[in-house]
C-alpha cells in the first residue's frame, strides 16, 4: 500500500472509529505492585481514535499498543527497544494526579520486568514516555507507570539531563503545535545488568523528535550517555542515521524515501529553539 493510500485509509478509519460505541470486554489480570499487593485489574479493549502515523518498522520483538503510546518490547533486554507517541499541544498541562506504584504491563505477553529488579540496584526507574507528558488524562498518566515504560537510568542523569530534555520537548510541543517522539536505550555495547531478570543497563539513550506543520517536516535527534551531564542539550544532537546504526531500528519507514533520507542524515538544529 502506498503512503498516500495509507493516509487516506487512516482518515477514513478515523471517521468510522469515532462514530463507534466503545466496546469493553473485562478480563481479570493479577499483577503485583511495588509494595507487594496483588492487584486485580479489568483489562478493557476499546475502540480508540488515536492514530500514530510514524511508528518504526516492526521487528521480531513484541509490539505493544497502549492508548497514547506504542512500544516494541525486547524480552532479552527486559525493556522497550523503542517507545513512540504523539505529544499534542493540548496534552501539555499540569495535574495533581496521585503518583501510582510501578506494575508489570498486562499487555506484554512475555511479561514485562518486575519492578523489584530495580530495588537497591543503584539505578532509577527512568521513564521513556514521561508521566509529565500525560498529565491531561488520569488513565494516560497511570499508563506511564508500567514497567515496560522504564529503563535503568543513572539517578543524576534521570533527574538532570533527561529531565531537562523532557521539559524542552514539552516546550516544543506547545511552540510547534505538537510533535512525535521516539525514545529508548541503546543496548549494543551494554554489558551491565540489574536484578534477577538481568535487565540491561543501556550505555546511552536516544530521543528523536519529529514535527510536521502542514507539509513541512523537521526532525532532531539526541544520543546521550547514561551519566550526569551539565552540557547544553544541543551538545548531544546527532543524526537519526547514527542512532539507526547503533540500534538496527528503521525509525520512519512510512515517510517518503527522499524525505526520510534528508531528515535522517541531518544534524542541523537551527530550526529548533533551545533558549
């Protein structure tokens, strides 16, 4: 199917889906939270009108779709190899939602890593999709506390550089009327693991940000060591091609090839406001 056909199909599908009633089918799921309580959750399957057009190419790893983000779960690494979501301008808001405990992701068939792997490991449960990006809706916020959405991060990196980058992306979402984000850890040269399930500690992390305004596209990518840094954000700008080389992931296969090649080799960040 050609990309133009795919867009038309998505638009038609969106119209049809928005007119459908939500259809829920409950199923008990028993998972343990951080304090050891057994939680009985009702899994709900609902018609969703959330359309994300720029997912990476599928691999042999399991694709897991939540309402507001999609991830590819790498069982060997016990975390997502990539996680992608749309951050719309209207999503950027503040809330006073109570922070939930981390729990296993009921949608990961092979089961996502137990939160206990992180206990006393010396590493934070670093969000890939930040809870701060999902404060517009309580269920969206709670979905960021699945263990499929976390990766072992150095504490000062998580609270420092990574947090600064997350805040800047929220700023861009407002400034540029929405962005698409793809993020994850790089496992290629990582040898350290934590916990009983041997969760891989990435040596570095990446974030790729895509903005489309009408028919104009721009893209920026960051590759950052999993360690504290006070350097400016733009110090870690790289090409998407570089991240694809390290991860083996084809990030934007649905873009026109000529456009994709142009965007993914670019390292010029002058179109993005940093101050």
